[in-house]
């Protein structure tokens, strides 16, 4: 025993001694209080009941009556205490019965033990606990509790029945038969009598079979011819092997299949020509989920004795499990042919019907590998609760969290820009792509269409298409223009009238120039005055067309110009907001501020309960924004930052949020700590607390 274990043992002993001494002191106090309650004070000593003078007959009769009444009162008190103990014990027994029905035998044993400690004269408590022991294969404890229950109540039938079951599982058939006969003498219930008779018949049959096998050959071995005798040495070896077989049967009755398998293996190693040894060992392998060895033992048993029916049924089970239904049907038919027991035949016939349905069905055969075979190589690992002095003192390894550098995406050897530099897809395009029918009316972006390739500059189709129709009377008007249009052309644009678009005028002038160039041959022969007059007339007509066309897009041009002009956002405030009254108001105000206003806003909240304002909604992004403002704006302005950091580290989620901080945030925290330490704005304990919460 090492030093730590010895110290732990000494400490446990000391605690037990202290507990025992404390209980003794409590018992002493109880006894003293009981004695002081019985003793009367000195001034009332004449009231103490003393036996009267024997010559006074009346006094003696009264004294005897008083003594009898006191004895009756004591008996009533003891009876009430006994009833209370029985009631408490019954409650514990009922709880144990519930746990036993649920299969929690260990918890049921503890409850039955508490009931026995409370009131130990009830035979049912011992019998119920014996049932739990038997289900846990603790047969020695089961037999002890059954014997104690019979001592408490010699006519308690359940104790005899459970002791009979324990004897039968241990392989002691003679003792089990004796218990059955005892139950038949004591019980008066018909159902109990019928069940006991069936059990007794089964046990007696097993005894008769065992007695018949003692002088005769084994059912799994071919009978030797008459007149032949077994070699005496070989007979001794077989007798020793039979002892191991009987030991294996006992282990098999206890469901200890590993020990039973070892016993049968020893019997086979001594005498390997006995089919029943292999058959019994195949049963152990079947329960241990080792189907390969089970199938091998069945084949060996059938090879030694083809008339032995049991290995055929076990091999049928293995073949059915592995999907070989046709072979399983053949084994089942062979078993029905060889067995002589009616119940076994009925069971095998039901199995045969099931297997024939599987053969006829079109379902594919099962795989050779079955998930249940994992159990043969698996074992239960129980949770280990180590005491504090045996636990490891080595701290857990801290894994640092680093920023992941995004990998560039390349399509057709062309590297795409980062997401921050990519253009966003319009909502209208996304809705059209995914067939959005939510009822939202989204304006699709206008696409500029260039139609110059359809209508070249030297063509008259564009002019005829967009120009208003002209009449010959309009062309014959005098050259002199009215004052109003001339004034509109020459005068500068005022506030109400928008200027004439330059692009339209340039386009029309280019069109006129092209048309004039096209008709150059005819113009060269005309007179100069007439050509000049025609030119002035065409310009007048084009100017009138421009005036008529400009009346329509006034509003559109105005709205386009207004949209192109930069306007301040109406939702973004320009002044420092007031102090928030809730966490939601703080986050709403913070999201609408730019960096300068956030700095002023955070500075105005000095002395406010920032931890309450941040609340449970504090996120990693919000923490990063706060640290950025404190680092970039507070430190250059020599402002106070200790209050904000103290409030931040008081948040309940700061432990998780600190794990998600990137390198920039950690550098900001380090700079803030140096700034606070240089200005002596916080104590050493406060600085250590902030460093521990945010960095370490």
C-alpha cells in the first residue's frame, strides 16, 4: 500500500470513529433526557406511587388496577410503535417490488434490506430478496435468504419454491425434488399445486434419465455390440470426463457460459469420441455469439453420431441466422424425424413452417455477417469514478483559435476577387432565378440597349421613326421665327424650366449634316440664297421637333438627376443620441451610428451599467466593434477605458466570446491593458481579471 492509500485509509477510519463517538454522545443525551422525565421533583415526592399496606384491602385492589392499566398502556404504545415499523417496512417492500418488476434487481435488494432492518420478522422480505439474488445468479445468497424466510414462517410456500428453483439451476435435482414434495404438502392453492406437479415431473424425469445413463452408454455415442466391453483404462478416462461434463452442466444452469465451455473442453480433451460433449459446448458457443465454433461442434457431433437429434436443431439455428434457409430446412426435418418428444416436435414444426416461407419468398438471403456477432468480441466498459486524490493534476491542453485565411477561388485560370469587392446580385435577378411568387414587386434594373448597329448615323430611319410628322404647310412657313421659341433657345435655363438635353441636339445636328452630305450633288447646283433658305427652314423644323419631344421626359430627367445627386441618409443620426434605457434600445442606436458617433456615444455612457445594456445579446462582432473603438479612438484621445472593460468582463458569455476573438482583437486588448497600466486607472487585481477573461 502506497503512502496516499494509507493516508486515505487512516482518514476514513478517523471519520468512522468520529461518527461512532457522536452517535454514542447522542444516545447518552437521549437516555439522560428520558431518565429526567421519569424522575419527579422533590416537592412532589409524596405523589409517587408506592405499594400500600397489605392489610388495606381496598388500597391493594386499587394499586393492582393501576398497575394493570399501566401495563395495558405500555402494550398499546408498543403495539402502535410496531404497527408504525411494519407500515414503514411495507412501503420499502412495495418500492422494492416496483424495482424488481423493472429488472433493477440491485436497487430492489437495497430496498428489501432496508425493510428487513426496519422490521425483520416478515418472511416475505427475505423471500423477495432471494428472488433478486437468484436473478443475479447469486445462488448462495438466495439459498440463505430462503432458509431464513422458512425459519420465520415454516408454512411460507414461496420460500420453498424459490429454493427449489435455486437447487434446480445448480444442478442438484434431488434437493429440488424434495422441495417440490414439501410444497405439495403445504400448499392449498390449485394453481400452485398444478405448477409444482409439472416441475416435479420434469425433475423426476431428469433424475431417471441420469440414473439410466449411469449403467448404459451415452445417447450421443453408438452403443457397443453385445458381449464387447470397454477397455478398463478407457472407462476410467471417460468417467473422469463425465465429471467435467457434470461440472459444465452446473455452470450452464447458472448461465456461466465461459466456465461451462472450459469444463466441456476439458472433457473433450480427455475423451473426444462423445457427441454430447460437443453438443453441450455448441450451446455455450451459441450463447457467447461465437457461431463459427458452434457450427463446427455441431458438425463434429453429427459426425460421431448421426442419430443424435440435438446438434441438428442447433445447426439449424446457426444456418437460419446466416441466411442458409434451405440447409436449415433440411436440419429441421432431420430433427423432427429423430426426436421422440411431442413438445419438441411441435416447436420444430413451427420452425419448419417459418423456414419454408422464407425459402419461398423472393427476399434475398441475409448477409453472412450479423451485427449481433460483434458481442463475442465486445465487452462492457463501465464508467470509472476516481477519487480526488487519484485524479490527474495535469491541466487540459488549450487549443488556440486562429483566423483562417480564405483560399482564392479560380475559375478558368481567372482568380476571382474577394467577396467584399464583388458586386452584389440584384434582388430581382434572384427572384426570377428561384421563381419567387411571394407577391413582392421588385423593380428590375434597367439595361442600356445600344441600337446604333441597327440605325447608323447616316440613315434617315431613326429620324423618321422618332420625329413627329410634318406637313407641307409647316415647311412653307416664313423663315422668321416667333419670339417665344427664340427666347427659349437663347435665354439661359431658369429654375423651373430644365435645360435642353445636349445629346438630342447633337444627334439631330449630326443627322441633318449626314442628310445634307448625302444630297451634296443637288445642293451644289442650287443657288446659294435658296440653299441657305432651305437650311434655315430645316433647322427651324428640327428645333420645333426638339421642343415637342422635350415636353415628355421632363419628369424623368428631373428624377434621374435627383437620384444621381448624393443625399444624406435620413435614418443615420448626426448628433449624439441620449442614454438608452434598455439593451434593445442600445443595440438599435449603436447599429445606426458611424465610427465617430459611436466613439462619442460610448464616451457619453461612462458610469452607466454597460453590463446590463450589453446583456445576453453580446456577440462576437459587437465585442470586436467595442474593442476597435476603445483601441483606435479612446487611447489617442487619452480617454478613460477601464469602466467599459470592467463591465465587459462581467458578462456571462465572455468566456465563450473570448475564445472566438481574432488576433486583431487580442492585440487591441493588450494595448488597452498597457494603456490602463501606464495611467494607473485600475488596480492590479482588476488588470489581472481583465487579462484572464479576455486573453489567457
